[in-house]
C-alpha cells in the first residue's frame, strides 16, 4: 500500500473555516483512528500542487493525533486534473462545508482572496447586518440605557451627529452633559451619550 507523508500535503492558507481547538483536533483525530476506512470515502481533496481544498481540519487532526503518513487511497486528486479553475476550487471549498462548519466571517470579509458576493451566491451568507453587529456587543448589564445600542422600538430617538471635537464639546456644554451620562461605544465604533427628553426641554426653555 503506497503511503504519502502528511508533510507533502499543504493546508490551504485561504481556508475560511474557523480552526478547531487542540482538544477538538485530538477528538477528531481519535475519531479517524477509530474508523480509518471512512477516509477512503471522505478523502482529502487536493489539487495538482497537493494544496488541500477539502479536509483541512482532518489534515490538522491527523497531525495532532500523531499521524506522519497516510495511505494514498485517502487522497482524492481530482481537483488537480487540469479541468478546475481557481474560482471553481473556491466554490467547491464553500459548498463542501456550507452546512457543517463555523465560519471565520471576519477573515472572509477582510481577505483579498474571497469575494463576499460569490461566497453568498455559493451558499454562505457572510454579510452581517451592521445594526446586529452593534446590538450583539451590548446587553442590559453593560449599558445604562439599552435603548441606544439595541435600538429598542418602544422608544423614539433623535440623533445629533458631531463630526469634530469642537462641535462635540460645544454640544456637551449646551446640554450640560457630564460624566454621569454613560458612553455606550468604544474608541473603535465612536461615542454616544444620552440625555432624556424632559431634560433637553428644560434646558431649551431656560435659554
């Protein structure tokens, strides 16, 4: 039985699948060891350069579990038959895993190797609603007024946008904002403060 050294195979650097932990890799390695014949069916898919397009996690799991080489029958080289374009290989990678994995969406969104529209067309939605991204960062325990980050529908809000520090300081002075008004965002996403409507009306009428 001809064998191939795992060191001859290459994990794919643009694999968008979130890596498993060391424990998860060992568990997967043990699963493979317990029923090795399944690898004849669920093979590693490689191209003409031995680059892995299907089975990167199994590759890492076998290394973690102590495999140095594997039977050649565990490897499917059809992706290297000269008929597959790079775009088709990427499409295969997405479709081969679309219902089974935890994706590293941030990697996909920030990588020059992946076209988000194509990935979505192939079956995985990467684009997150920006409001949902903000909402997911906050809860009732870490904000004073959850209406701001959560956009709670039972409240109405009027936003005044300050595009520079001078405007911000002037507005804070006019509205008598002080340290008791909690900021809800960090330096990356900007800064927000809350003033209740009755306080604003009181200040307005006193001017």
